[in-house]
C-alpha cells in the first residue's frame, strides 16, 4: 500500500513528492519489539527529515501512525514532534486502529494520553473505514477523510479450481497468532472435521511473535489435523493468486484490537469467494451489508463462534456461487484500482487548501 501511495503522488505532476522511508521493522520477528536498531533508525529518520527540510519547505506531511502497542506509540512520541516542527501541515494516516481504546482505559493509557496531545497538533487524519473514525475523534481531530484501500484486479477465471468433488477447501490469509484467531480456528476446524470429513484448511502467512511455528506445530499435532491443514507460509505473486483460485470459502476470524481494514477481505472478494468473518471492528464496514458473507458476532468462546458460523456456511453451500458474485460486485464498485487512480491524492489535496 505504501508503494501504491508513492506511485500515485509520483504520477501527480502538480506537486513534488518525496518519500521518507521508515525501516523500524525489517521483518515480522522485530514487530513491536524495542531495541538499539530502532533507536538508531529513529536518529537516521530524523536526520533524513532535516535534510529534506533544508531543500525547501514541506507543505504537507502524510504521517503513518504506528499503532496502539507500546513500541509504536513510543516511536510516534519521539518522532512526530520533529515532523510537526518542520512541516506546515501534518495529516495522520491511521493504518492500524486501537488508539481510542488505549486512551480510554488500555494498559498504556498514560502513554496514549500523552501521545494524544502530540497527535492533536496534526491538521487532519485519514482512516480506512467509518468505524476507524473513533481514533482521530478520540484525539480531538475534526478533519477526517475516510479512504478505503484499493487494489489491482488480478482475477483470472481460467485459474479457478473450486467446487470440484466433495472436498471443501477453506482459506485463511494473514498473520498466524491469537489476535487473528489462529488457535481457535484450528480448534474449530478439528471439531468440524469430525462432522464433515471432506474438509481442508489452507493457512497462508507467517507466525507473529510470541506465537511461533513450534506452537503451531504443537496445535496441529494435539488436534490431530496435520494431514488436513496446509501451512503455506508467506505467498506472493502467482502462488498467492493460485491460493485464492483453489479455495471454496475464505475465513477471517480476527479479534485483533488493532484491526482496521482487512486487506485480505477485499482480495477474497475480488476472487469471488464467499466469506466467513468475525463481526469485529472495521470488518463489517469493509464487507458492507450486501456482502455474500456470514459475519458472526464474537462471544467469550471464539472457537464455538467459528464452529457455528462455519456450520451455517456449509449448510448453505448451494448459495456460495451467488455470494461470490455479490462480493465480486462490491469489489468492482468500491475496491478495484484503475491504472490512473489517485484515490489517496484526491483525499490529501483538499487539506492543502483547507482554511
């Protein structure tokens, strides 16, 4: 999505755009972890920022908010004041959600409230769903644009391999961890496997620490489902496309407190997949009320929630093709990126001229 943003601004000839890259998290193992390397990167980013400012005034800085975890909040607390100092206007771009909950009563609420004082000095904010407006609103920002992500359309009907035989193939794409519902998804799959023998689950993604491959393997063995679960790791390009093409049903049982815009949901919609997803944070906004999906509320037992939703979906298997067509239509209307699209540029430019 960062590459798409850079490309949009580069195509827009009415302004000069400069990319200031952040390399705080080179891989998933260092996500949300502090360390000397991140301190050094902070110094490097500030140095690059000062050099950019020395070449001329910065009219607008589009700043990616780190998220509601301790380390990203500390990063913003140390870096954002420098940005506010050198840029005429700063627009916060909320990729992750959850700051409002931290402010109201999270574990790091004192840090979040201190950070909110810094965030409040920003001129405006961009969020991806109406649900996510709560973060800038909790901070006190009133200029808010809702700008959902868009992706290129790589749907190829010639690659579809779904609906063949009695086997039902479930697909999950994303981080593997408790926040994304991975343990409960596997437990639910094991329960369903006893009632519906012809099931297969494909997991695409990598483990997000502290959840690990060792813990994943232990779960697969203890639940005795290793032969029916395909752990693919991170897939890109054609391999990822083929994973969507061979799936019958897409699963997204996330309960992540930072969930904002499940990009994988619109990828599944692009591939005409029926969806089972948690009714959690921004998921319903992404799917819309018209989606061909079972959107289940989350209770104290996520495993049972998933079992009930998947049982209902399997019983309505004859409707999956219609669900997929509905999802494809929503993707085309809301999320398909055209070659000349500048959806982020169009959202940012009004902030330059706003009083």
